[in-house]
C-alpha cells in the first residue's frame, strides 16, 4: 500500500504550481508602477519608479526632495521642523504612502 495515490500527487503538483505562480506574481514588479505625489491644494505629479533619480517638489508649502532608487521612493530632504518624513524610508509596494505634513506633500504608490 503506497502512502500517496496518483490523484494525491496530481493535487500536490497543482498546488505547488499555483504557489510558484503566486510567488512570481509578488516577486516580479509589474511594469508601470509609479509614485503619485500630491501637494496640498490639489496639484499632483506622477513619477515613474523604473528610473532612478532625484526630484525637487518646490510648489509645496515647504520644498521637499524625493529620491527614486531600485524601484522605490523616499523623502531625502525637507525643510520641515521634525524631518519625520525623511526617517520613514523607502516605499515601493502598491498602496504604501508617505506624508510630509508640514510641507503638505503625500506620496502614494500606484500602478
């Protein structure tokens, strides 16, 4: 008597293929991921996360600088008094966000 039947092995193989597919979906960054930068007052700007760079946001209450590196974005410089936004670090997954309240700048990751 064998421990696994042929049907059990097929179900197990199907589950392994499904798990591998889900893992690949989350590991491979889909094309078109971008950061949406919203400045208090309604101005928005989209920044692609596919190309590294430094972006100055000067039309905010306080000027801020954003850095894109390796498909992620972060606040690197702000004239706000507490600099909490700079310490937040990189964000890069859809739905994540970072905000500099004194400057009135919000960064949200979107597809």
